[in-house]
C-alpha cells in the first residue's frame, strides 16, 4: 500500500482538493478494491482532513461515482482518438484494440473487470453527473464515434449495434475466453476484425 501523501497546502482550492481526493480514491480502489477501501485512508492519501473529504463526498458511493466518471471520460476520449480517421469497420477494430490497452494499463479497470464484478455492475447502472447511466453514456459515445466514421446505418440500427459491441467487449473482459486474449491487443483486433467489424457499415 502506498505511503499517504502529505497535507495539501492550506491555500489549495476546492478544485485542487477534489482532484487530490479523486486521485487518492482511484489508487485506493485499485490497491484494495472498493469494498475494503477506507474513506479515512483516502483522506490521508489525498492530504486533506476527514471533514473536507466528507464535505466533498459524503459516502463511498459518491466517491465511487466521482472516480467512475473520470475513468469513463478518459476511456471514451481514448477510444474516440483511436478511431479517428477510420472507416466504420476500422473504427470497431481500433476500439477493441484500445479497450485492451486501457484494461492492461489502468489498475482500477483491471480490478473492476477481473475481481470486482459486482461493484462494476453498480457503477454501470449509476447515473453520471449528467443524470445519464454510464452504460447508456458509453453506448451513445460509441454511436457518435461510428457516425463520425461515416457509418450509413440508421440511428436505430447504429444504437443497437453499438450496444451489442459494448456488451460483447464487457463479457469478454468479465468471462475469460479461450478464443480471444483480452490482454493481447493483436488478439482483440483479430477477433473484432473477423466477427464484429462485419456488423457495421
């Protein structure tokens, strides 16, 4: 477990305090899991008082939502960047390759998908600050990415296909398959190219 950070300077802004808390919570969740995470230890890691932590995040669920929102936004930005300049089929392949990279590089994502599936389910059904469930937000983001890749599918078909792609990716991460290695971007790309890219046009 990491050594707690020092106290933030007394002139730290509320925004700086919140950033420090969310960064500390992300580390704590990745290290010990959401269930075992300690709000007191998050406060120590962030260098803030307990009262400051609870004023910003009154309970662990609120803290988890804050962290989940950061992880979600970062993942969507990475997927969008990976898909830029690709046609619809190429975007699907690029998205699956990048999703493998994200899982391998982000300790919290790995813990959620591989060890804390119940907690992951809770996050997925939570509402983000925009009052949209994270899952529906991800579907909308994938739909937008495929539209930007000049997909000619109807909005209804594109939305349904985007949801299917997201569900396939999620199931692969949650239940290991002998046919595709989620830790290998090449394996994920080959799988997507053969079985999933043909679903879009």
